[in-house]
C-alpha cells in the first residue's frame, strides 16, 4: 500500500505571518515530493539487486540512504503541518504540564526551542525521550540526521530556508516567532496524551 499525501489540516492562507505561497510550495511541492519519492524507493527496493550491496557504492545502498531521508522528510513535515493552525497560546494539557516539570517553566521551554531552531540547519524537534522519561528539544541538520532512537516527536519547527525565505528572507528569528504564533498546542497535548498512556 503506497503512502498517501495528507491534506493540510488548515487553509493555505490561514496562518499569520506565513504566506499562502510558502504553504503551497511547502506542502504541494516539497512535502508531496518526499512522499512520492518514498513510494518510488519502496517500489524499487522490491527488485533491487542485493548481491552487489557495498558500503562504498551500490544501487541498494543509495536506495537505503534515500529511504530514510524521504521517510523522515514525510514524517517531520506531517508533524509540522499538524501542529500549526492554532493561536500559539499554550493550553492546559498533558504536554504543557510535563514541559513545565521538565524545563522548570513554559518560558524556559520556549527559550530552549527558539535557541535550538536558530542553531539547526534542518529541524528543531521536541520529543519525548523514554530513556529517562523527559521531553527534550533535539536538533537535526537533515531529515534523517539527529534522530534519537525510541524518542517520540511531538512538535517541530522546520528550519530549512524553504520554510521562510519567501516571507522573511534570511530573518529566521522572525519566522520562528511566526511559527510560535501559529502553534496548535491542543494538537501537541493530544499527541503527548497518547504517548503518556
Ligand atoms: Fe520543509
């Protein structure tokens, strides 16, 4: 069963400070491209020549490398879109309460998320880390670099230039604030409620 392209959960012009043009390119071209390529790779893997597999170069290795790139590109973009479309105000719920415990305050969590998003070349990913049961902000320089095994992503900021250059040029800080103004924290609370069970 091929992976399907999910619709945006909000209208393309629904975000404050992130334009319909950016959302259209981001969803219809870039995100859709990851899903399409993932399906192509899945198909190619069915008949790939395993006998010539090598770590220096082999078609099989190329497929396996791009499999994780496109799978993680799909997964992270779906999370990014799913958790936008709100008013940015933290609502009471299991995620917000856990963050206050783990970071000491909501403000400390947001400060760390902003710092992480400014430092990342790809993604800031807020995740539940089962190693010690805490929520952390992880940095990934590419879709498939920087993931922590076993952790469950709950919220993310796409830090690639394609997410903000049309609207903000090189002013990533202004874009990060725009994302914060549009987060649907109810959606993040709901994701964490499933993990907490
Ligand atoms: Fe993106």
